């Protein structure tokens, strides 16, 4: 890994860390407002995957590029999605197929702005020529982003580090694309803060999109699954640099409508657990009115799966069609929750404080 940037962040400072914006500019702006971002005092770390998949990658790149140009306390690492510009520079022949298949892409947004249409005769070279001519500043900035940022007590890297004696020798592609880093280890004597792998993939009993802090492994995973997951959110992980030690907290933003709780609800303690990538295969055991008791084949765990989310493939095998909470959550009258799915019978899928679960429709106000 050659692109490592060192910065010093003094005590009694606040560090706001956000990763995996994925082209959602308005969510990003709303999150900065929610954390009361102070551009003169706060340090802002964007930990990779600014673009791709969301609705406004072009806007995110422009906005963050302007932030870094005007403020020495804003720093950005590269994510695997941000390296798409390298495929452009290196004239990767697979790039055209990618752009045809993925409309929500930074390069496609640039091409649309230029009225450039990809046809059967379009070459990578012609795309490269027009984009470099018009967006050379943005392409150069993205291609020069550091792979990791190191401070006195933290290492910010998009996906993770190799478990080797000198973490700086981590292969760059691993640093931006390593899967499930929280299940691995590293030898750096500092907290390593990563995005990339949605934290809900680690869910077992509780289906949560909130950052996970593992003090034993010295790993903090913050990817809330924004855009990637149906129930995802954009997290801001906040480090409050104290005079002696640091404290952590977080806030998040999502795109779901909010509704007030009108009736208390106590969750059924038997309804815990979740289905998360890649453990989607199940075997129904007992079907109920709203939920089916099912065995998750990868783990043999028994879960209550909402009936509407159970499907069968062509060979007849049962599976859950997406990451899904199999839990209920407690509600108190007057609370505000986000409604994710109100189309199922009997129960709505909601999010409360970053945790997703099922609640009776009768407990929620109309919206």
C-alpha cells in the first residue's frame, strides 16, 4: 500500500467519520446537519465509496472535492467504488459492459451531462477522451486519494488490513475490498476504522445497522448499508477526542418515512435473529398466520420469517428474498420510528434507533 496519508488531530477535537455515501448527496448533507458539523472546528473523514449505486454520484464528488479544497480538516480515503476512474484511465475493455449494466454510476452521470450516448460502436478510448477532457480535475483527485489515513490513535481505511507485522505492507486491493474485516485481525497498535462491509451482515440476534466497536480486536465497522441494503442507513461515527481518552457515539440518517407510536408493544422474546447475506436458504417448519417458523440451513437456527418474504426457486428450495429481521422490537407510546415496509399483513417492518424489527400495525399512527 503506497498511498498512506498521516495527519495529526489534537486532543479536545471532534472527528466525524462517514463512509459509503454511494452517491446519496442529500442524505450526506442531512447527516452533516444532524451532527451539527462545524467546518472550522470539526475534522471530517470520508472513508471511501463516495460514488456508485446511488442517485447523484456526480454531486457527491463535486461537493466533497469542494469541501477538501476549502478546508484542511476534511480528508478522504479511496473505496473500491471510487477506483472506477482507474478503469477509465487504463482503458479497461470491461468498462463499457459495466456502464451499460449500471446506470447509477459516476461515469454515466458525466456522460449524460455531456449528451454522450453509448452505442454498439462506442469504444473505451472515446469515453476516456471525452471524460478526461471535461472532468480532468475530478478524475485526477479521485485517482490520487490515499488508501489509508493514519493519525495518532486511528487508521482509517475503507475495507481493512492484512494481519501482518507491518500493516503498511497490506495489499492495496485488499485494503479497499476485503470482506468481513470484523471477523479478522490486524497487528496495528491502533483502532482501525472501516466501512465497505455492511454491519448488518454481522447480525445474529439483533438486526442492526449501527456501528460496531470491538475493543479487543481494535476494529470499528461503520457501514450502515446505505443504498446496498433495503433497510440501510448512512452512519456518522463520532470520535470525541478528550484530554485523556476518547469517547464514541454515532448518529444516522435514512430515507424512510417516520411515524409516531400510538400504542405500547412488548416484543415476543422468542422472535429474535435475522437472515443476512449470504445465509438466505431456509426450510419452513411450521407456518403461522403472519410468520413461519423456519430453519436457516447455513446455521440450523430456528427463525420466525415473515410469510411475505419467503420464496421458492425453480428447484423448489425455499429462501428469503433479502436481508431480513426476524425479530420484534419493543415500542413505547410517543416514540418515533421509521417505517420500512407497511405492505405486509398484520405487522409493519420498522426501524428504531438503528435496529430493525416487526411491530403490529395497530401500534402505529396512520401515515
